[in-house]
């Protein structure tokens, strides 16, 4: 299946989820498809059984295969047979647990040549929380591995083409190449004699640098993700490899840092994560993401004994709105409602589209009384507004965490309170402890 076909499939799913602006959605997907195809890292999309549905041009360049030789196959076609089985067990256990897997694999190109790849594989879920695809972002790190083994002379760093900085044993900068200047903004003469402290972004604490130095001094090498600041004050992510170059007596002569900017990769990872946790119509959290947040809130409440409240509300007589004005209008109302509610929330509050016209709000560090005041103010604001030209009202059920609660008991009480609000005439709130309109 081509990436365009995958886009069409996603658009069809979006239509079933009441997406209103299909043209805009399709345009966003096509923009993402262009970014994927032109990405400097290899990208593969598979189904849940690992069958390849799409690969970008960089993937073809790295492996030497034509696209038609890969579609429908599994990544076993490029496996070298030399990667330890436990690596693949960990990979699949991680993915089937719904988590992102990161690691390195030894693969084989079509011509038989072996190469190393650093991979980030992300499960992609649909609105029901089911994994429907895996997206692998793969970087050929064969050259970096070769450098780690063989880089003994300073000149070697400048043959790689990657951004390279060489320091003495006291971390004073001695050399930097053009790629270094392209990324950091500093010319070589501006940094000579200075230390890498000038690149610190402030995002990492002392413990991060302590772990870096422990690894570097114990094993002679460190590699990982680090956030730096360039000459113009911009903070950006790097993948950096630092190698200690020994002298003839076993001491350290130099440090060689080789790095590249991974901002685009991080952006893609963030976009995939956003798609996995957000409702496509309203932008609120989806049910799977809210479930995880609610479980975490319960665990935190058990530890610190701090209260939180849960609101469950929906639009009164929403079916009549859809029947009378059509689903496009109904979807527009849902979007406007979510926007208005989000504008009333604190940064720590969580809004979720629970399903259809039903929403939940999690209010941390909030007791029933405060939640009821907030809910009444929200009810009044919605009642007085016109969403997409129509007047609507909401009914709300409220409950507070009690020791021993789990997600089911909390949601059941909120749902019962919401039911009572509807039974009492709608356009009102009910607190579960009193079960009376407020």
C-alpha cells in the first residue's frame, strides 16, 4: 500500500469520526507525506503484523531495494541474521505493550553489505485505542560505529562530513569543522580555547552531565540526545557521540564530539504522539490518553492524599441537533464547545472527548465545592453562547476521588450523577455525593 493510499484510508476513518473539513485534513496528511518522503532519515510504515505498507526514498537508498521489492514483505528481508534474538523479543514486547521502541539493529543491504541502524519504532493507534500501524524512523549509523572503533587521529573526524568538534583533555576546543558552524552558528575561530559550556541550553541538570562524564571516563565513549543552544539563542536537539582519544601512555589526549541536528525527527515523533493521544475532531485528549491520565491521578492521590474531581458532561438533545441541522453542524458545535471549555481550564486541567457528544474534565487539587462552582460557571457560559449559530446547553455530573477508588468506580459515579442531571430536566449539574441538582 502506498503512503497516498494510507492517507486515503486515514481520511476515510476520519470521515467516520465526523471530521468536518476533509479537504483540510487531506491537505495536512499530504503535507506530512511530503515531509516523510523527503526526510533525510529512512522511514517505514507497516501494518500490525509487520508487513511493509510504505517506505520513503531514503529507505530505498540505504537498503538498495526497489519499492516494489519491499511492499507486502516484512523487515525480515533486510535482517542480517546476526542481531541477537533477544533484541527482537524486546522490540515486539515493547511495541505490543503500546510503547515506543528505540534501539540499534545490524541489517543487510540488497548487495549483501551489512550496516547498522538506529531505530525509533512508534505504534500508531486509532481513536478506539487499537494499534493499526507501526512507524519506524531509521538512521544508518554504520559510519558512526566505524568512527567509534577507528577514530584515533584528529583528522578522521573531518572526513565524515558530520559536525565535529575536537577538544583537548581539559575540554578546551581545538578544532571545529564547517558542519559544526552550520549547526551551532559559531565559526571555528570564535570557539577556540573555550569549553562546550557555551552551548548549554539549561534543559539538563547536573545529574545529566554527571552521567555523561561517568560513561565517558569509564568506557571512553558516550552517545545520546542532548539539547544545546546555538549562537543566536535557539535551543535545539542533537544526537551526539563523544569519544575519548587515548595517548600512547593510556591517558586522554583529546575528546572528539560528532553530532547532528535531530529537530526534524523530534518533530515527527511529537506529531505521531499527538495523533495517538488527541481526538481528531476537537483536539481534546482521546479516551485512551485520558484513561492513562486518570490512572496516574489515582496513583498520585493515593500517595499524597490530595483530592481531585471528575466532571462528565454532554450536550443536551444533541441527537436532535444532528437530525435537524446535519452532522456537519453537529461536528462544528463539538469543536466550538471543546474550544470554549479549553479556554476556561487551568494548565493542569485535562479535557477529553469521551465519545460522541460526551466529554470529561479532570480537575487536579480540586474539591467538590470548587468543582461545582466551576461547573456552574461553565454551564452558564455555554447556555449564554451560540455555538455555530445555535443555542445549546449541557448537563454535568461531578464526583470526587475517594480512597480505594479505581477508574471504573469514579466514572460510574460521574455517569450516575450525569444521568440524574438529565432526569432532573437537563441544563444543570449534579454532584454525586448529594445526587441533587445544584
